[in-house]
C-alpha cells in the first residue's frame, strides 16, 4: 500500500484497530459507540453508573404539582429531563410563564424532544459555572427556582443562585447506583492489549470504574490514555494516578473528536 493511500485510510478511520472503553450508563452509551465505530474503532461497553427511579416519588410529584409557583426550572442532565418531563406531562403541562434552563446541550436536546423551546443553555463549557455566567441568571432577587437533578448533586448552582437573591427548591428525580458488573471480560481484554483508551463523563463514574476493576485493573487503567469531558474529571483522574489524561470538548462529540485527534497522529 502506498504512503498516500495509507494516509487517506488513516484520515478516514483514525480509530482503526483501537478498542475504546465506553463507561456511560447503558441507555446513553450508543451515541458515543456509534461515533467510535464510524471512526473505525471498537467500542467496549462497560457502564459504571446505573440510573434508577427514586424510591419515593411523592416529594417530586408534590413539586411538579406546584410548578406554577416557580419562575425558572433548571435541568441538570438529560436523565433529569427524561424523568421529570414524563411526570410533568403525565400530570399536565409546563406553565406558560416558566423559564427553562439546562446545564448542557444534551439536556437542551432532550428538552426539545419534549417540545420545550427557548431553553437557556451555555454556549461554551457545559457546567454549572458556565450556566451561572448567563446574563439572565445574574439578577435573581426574588426569583423562585426549581432545580431538577439526581440525588446528591453538586450544590454550587443552587448556593450561587441563593446568594444572588433567589429561593431554590431541589427536585431530585433519579438516583445513581454503581452497577453490579463482572469486570473479568474487561480485564482479559486489557491483558491482551485490546483496551487503548478510556472515556469518562463524570467524576462519580470514574471512581466507580476504579472500584469495579479492582487492584489489577487499576494498574492497567493508570497506564491507559483517559479522555474526560471536563477539567474537573481530569483532575480526579490525575489524583487517582492516571498517567495520561486528555480533556476533550463536552459530550459524545467532544470525546469522539478528542479520540480522533489523539490517535490520528499515532500509527
């Protein structure tokens, strides 16, 4: 094969021959897996977080039933959108005067799927810090805000909005759990040199992964390039001893682009 043809093939399939660990929850993993396949790679599915319903839905339903009391509803994640909006539409509609915000584009896309338009969403980095930079969230004096999230989420968004004068109610609409998965097949793949990169989308998921693969898997994990969608996750990875951390753009597209750039420059 000529050098020119080889370079064309590499450009078309920069992940050819690469096994990429996908750690998203099972119901959210296919988008990234598809992008990896399209770039010639082989996704290795190993969910490290399971999304479950709340044991008691009554507190969430009580908030849904008084949505008209709020000025702003913030959705922290696509899972929050899915869980909350299904309940909201089962009991009525979004109040006409309720402004809606989302931390990231994934959540905004999920809201659009439910027919919600005009969503406030950051344009750069997708996190609470960036959302708080939006002009619409600067002066919150007297505003009533409901934050739809998983159980035990970060408090930064709510605390900052309170400091700006808002009253904040948390609506916890799902809980996260570490899956009971057997890591033996993954460890065998690592031992055969078939895991060339790890993708991670949350700090909690990364810690779960470390626990799930055990001491032997941790040694391989520390030596495998790890791709994280946020600097905060990258810092956790380095604290855990991962030698090579690549912080990518947000979402599946950011991860896929980071992987293609990284491996496209390597034989």
